[in-house]
C-alpha cells in the first residue's frame, strides 16, 4: 500500500510545487484537516486547505523536495521533506492519513 500512498504524496508535492491550488484541493476529502504547529494553526476542510496552500506555498514561493516516505500504519505515511522558499530552508515532516479511496483525510505537518 505504501506505493499507492507514495504516489499520492508525489502528487501533493507536484501540485504544491506548481502552485496549483485547485489540484491540491482535489487530493483531499471535503472535511480533511491540515494541522501545522509550526504555523500555530489548524486548517479545516477545502477552504482551510486552500488558505494553507495559498499562504504557505504560493505566498512564500515554497518548493518542496521529497527526501523519504515511510509507512506509519495501514492508512498513514510519513514524508520527510526539504522546504525552500522566501523564508529560507527547512527540513520537515508531513504525516499523511488516507481514506480507503486514497484521498488525503489529514496532514500533520511540522518542522524538525
């Protein structure tokens, strides 16, 4: 299953690197959540995800490079990533949770 989820992680990174907000949103369930303590905020549903991507990817010209993907359990993977952009350089993690159809239900994001 990690291969399927890895391709979803790749799709997310590709869409955010292309600043394609509409495509990013299509990867998520309507009630998905992004919880990102590094921003001090939680983003709920498609409107929240749109805000998150516009503010922190488009707004900071963030480019993400995938470093690794590991399985956490049957429906979750952890992506270790490198972020570069107007803010500088950071290493972070994105813990993705998926529904049975492969849509993202949650991302828990943080910096290392």
